[in-house]
C-alpha cells in the first residue's frame, strides 16, 4: 500500500507476499520482492503506478539475510546475491591510478 499525500488516500500497488522495499536513488521507482508463486522482483514506477516484473526468480538459489537480498544499483538495474556454491568463487585485483 502507498499513501498519496495529495489525495490523502491509500493506493494498493500490488498483492502477494511482498517485502524488501527499495527506492531507486532518483526516487522514480520502488523495487520489492514478491515471494508468492515462483518469486520475482517487481518495480513500480511511482509517477504513473505502472508495475513491471523485470526479474523472475524461478530456479535461482538465493542467499543473504533470510535467504534473499537485492538492491537497485545506481543505474536502476538490480543487484542480487545468489548461491553459486564453492566452485564459483572469484577474486578481483583493483589497481587505482
């Protein structure tokens, strides 16, 4: 549920088992996890309340606090943790000028 301060009314954005609400840095979108069904990450465009489902989590083994974590990146793409096992461990050497 979202509260519209101009109209002083509640708006139902979506139904389901919703959690992990995250706003984008520019405040244009609200991302959230919907664990009902196969699970997905959804985003709500706040200016027109258009609901999109950019990511389906079917078949993805997630990790993190309560077995899932995600957040919008600065470019509004989605960052997530997934359980890749010990065979997919990488290291990165970063050299700054």
